[in-house]
C-alpha cells in the first residue's frame, strides 16, 4: 500500500491574486505575457449556474509557465471581442488544459475561444483509473495540496467580484499545469495515453447537442401528472417561466420552481388566494408572487384549451425502454445485453477503468436493442465494430470491447442477474 502524501492547504497563488482584467490595455498586457510563456495553457471558467438563465462565463482564468496568471472579466468585453479572438489564436499555438472540459467549452466557445488541442485532467484521471477525480481530490492525492471550495456555488455574475472569490478562482489554475503532467505520467505508465488523446480529440470534434423537443417535459415531478389537461398547464407555465427567465437572465427555478409548477397543474389556481394556498405547503416564496399575473394567465390559457389542443401524454422518442422492462417484455434483447454487460465489466476491471468510460452504456444498449443485420461481406465482429464506430464509439474502445459485444449478441439465454434498477438514459437529466 502506497504511503499517503501529506496534504498542505493552498490558500493563495504563489505570486498573489492578480487584479481582474476589465479593460483592453490590461488584456493586451496579459496576452503579451502569455505569449512569452512556454508550454500549455491552464484554463478555467466560472459561470452563474442556478442564478442566471444563460450559461455564459463570468470569469476566465488563464495560467501559463513563465506567462503569468490572469483573471479576465468577459462581461467587460463581450462575445467575439477581438482580444478574445487573439487569445484563441494564442491558445492554439499549444495545448489547452481544462478540468471537466465539457462543462467549460460551451461558454468558452461563446466568447470565441475554440481550443484545437486539449488535455482534460478530470477525464484523464478517470481513464488512468483514479478513484476520485475532482480537482480538489486530485491535487490532494497527486500533489499533496488541498483547495478550499467555499465559493464553488457562488453567484459569479455579481460585480464587483470579492477578492476572496478571485483568489478561489485563481487557485483552480494555479497548479493545473503540474497536475496535467502528473496525470499524463500515470496514463503513460498504464499505456493509456493514446486512449486519452483519442477521448480529448473526440470532445473537441463533437457537434453541439440539438435543441430538445418539448423541453417542458423535463419538469421535475412529471411522474405525478396523469392527465393531458394537467400537461397543458405544465406546458403553459413552463413556457411562460422560460420567456420571463430568458428576458431577465434569471434561472427559471428562482422565478417558480418545478415543484410549484407541478402542484399548480394538479390543483389549478385562478386567484392569488388560491395560488398561496396551493403553494404554501411547499414553502411559499415571495419571489414566486412577483410574476403572479403571468402564472395565473398561463393557467387560464391552459384551462381554456380544447381537448384536441392538450399535449399527448407520451411522445414518440428514439430513447429505449427502461432496462427494468427488458427482462420481461423483451427477453430476446435482454439476453445479449446481460452478457455484454458482464463481459464489459470484466474488461473494465482488467483495465482499471470505469465501465462508463470504457464504453458508453447507451451505445451497448442500442446495439443490443437493434443490432446491425448480418452481412455476407463482413464477419460478425467486424460488422459490430463498424456499427459501434458509427454510433460514436472511439477506436480504442471498439478494440477493447468490440469482440465481446459481438459474442454477446449471439447469446439467447440471459445471465442470472439481480433485478435490474431503472437506469438513466441520455434523454433524462
């Protein structure tokens, strides 16, 4: 058993917390310093999730060896500003390091920053087989330092940003270059560095997610809704809330949360008194009353709809049935799935990698549900491997699990397994 590294709290950047960059001259100076640095760029972004409607960045942190540490206020410049374009060009002279890159890439791209070469320390650590891959745990286990997380859920849209918040944000990139090197060393030692590179490239090349159809159907608590007229109220309230939230750039849940929307759908209200009575058990909030007229109007519109205008209870979707139903209703599909899961689990253990990183569970379900038809030109394993690639699997994943899945698809009897639990699909939060 390896000896644990003593942990030392990291309370401030070694060079101190830099002032926030809010004007063009300071931004230009930062670009010049970064250009004189060497090696990859450590980058992070702070958003105001839960406070604002948008997912825009409210702070950008950048550090480069011998290039300084810089905190940029993107709100002072706006999306597509020439200086962000210049920063993007500079980034693309080397590698960009992000931790959990899929969270930050959308808001960076909104500004005009599109990395071409990526190293994701969180994903790299997963592939390396580390048990805890948050930034704090990684810094503790690999570098012996701890970070305070008291501002992780702060409203980064406030101005001016407190100095202690800026210090917290700066620490997220203070040791990111060194952490990247530690993670890469683990990947190289485990002969997984090529896997990681393929994953990083896949993240950068992935197309943006298409807009959701009927996003109001994702309202939390929808399982309580059993009638189409109730669905109509959900839809009208959700759409109304979304319009107000977008216009005011406020998180919708702060205007009226999902629990309140569902409760009103179950108990339609027409007056302020009824509104307060229905929602009081949930902990009635003053802010819900700020748009009371809008909520009552939405309910009135929904109630006035004719039956033919009510939403249908279930929409057509390409999402698969819950696994809970496969064993009893679709045994011919459940049998190969049970074998595929067992074989993939074994391969994951042999390679010390989480199953979900070895191969996306959704891809396994899809190929078991609808395997490609037999071909006279290709053998079964080759056919399955090609189909996995077409579904979005990476080559290294297919090399590891392709033959196992192909063999599982030939199975007719399910493995004896515990009663399956309801799984989250790609269509669910």
